[in-house]
């Protein structure tokens, strides 16, 4: 994905306020061998870009005064109650250096799982994103979690997920084996001890992972 940026020399609270009044967003790009650079963005462009999931989990092409740089979105500051972007942080990307970032999880086949289809249980998505490490070229826009085999009262653990090639979760070994990604829970008032036990197990595993 591409976005446009312009370098800026004025810094400080007053300068940032003037930018925002003019429909611009102060931002910074850092990392790599170059010094941190203060930039500004068009508010309308960046606002709509930030509403797209892939903008948060993709290597971005920043068009800065005729030159393209690869960057990764690192932080966004929003106005506490207005739909306004106040500040954005980007990190430069080196194609040869691994990056660590969070990737959204996409869940599939939940309705076809034994937990839902046979027992009418509810699937709780305990995690909605996962921190991974990979080379920039291998960064996935999302990671797919197949819930098709989820049993009543069962859990899906991080160690159960098939990771894309070249991508590794930052949690390994025992942490990956105990980290609950999704859990099948009995609906309230539905009875069934197995579902309750599954919910308690998921909660306990999640607490251990934390």
C-alpha cells in the first residue's frame, strides 16, 4: 500500500496545532541508518488508510518528495472523542533485516466445528492478533486460524496454528503450547458441564500465558 508524505521543519506543539487546523497530520519516520525525520500527511488520506486492516499489517510504500521508502506503521494517536488522527509513527524497513510486529488473526470454519454445529456452543476469540517475526517480504497481511475441528469445550492453542512460510510467533515452546487463541464455551443456561470446564480451562490457560 502507498501513501504520500512531505518533510517538515517546524516542530513543537504550536506547529503541530497549525498543521492539524490545515488538515494535515504531524508524523515521524525513524529507524535504519538515517536520522529520525519529521513528516506531515494529508489527514483525509491517512484517516481512510488507517481504517483498512492491511495498512496496519503490511510493508508500506511511503512516497516522500519523489522517493519511495518502505516503512511499517508503528503507532497512531487519535483524538479522544473526535474522528481525528493526531500523530503517526512509522519505522523504516530494511529488506534484509527481520521485523517484529503484530498481525491480525482471521478465523474460519467456526460454524462447521463440532462445538457449534453439534453442541451450539459459542466460540470466544481470545486473541485477535499475534506478534510475529519475519523478513519484510514474508510479512502476511493476516494469519488464518481454522476452527473446523474445535471440539465442545475445547481450545485452539498457538501451537495448533500452521504459520505461513518464513513467519515465526514470538512465543515459543511451552508458551506457544499454553497460549489459548480460541475457546469453545457453553452458552449461559445451556447446562453441560463439559462446556463450563472448557471455559474454565481456557481462562486458566489465558491467565498463565499472561
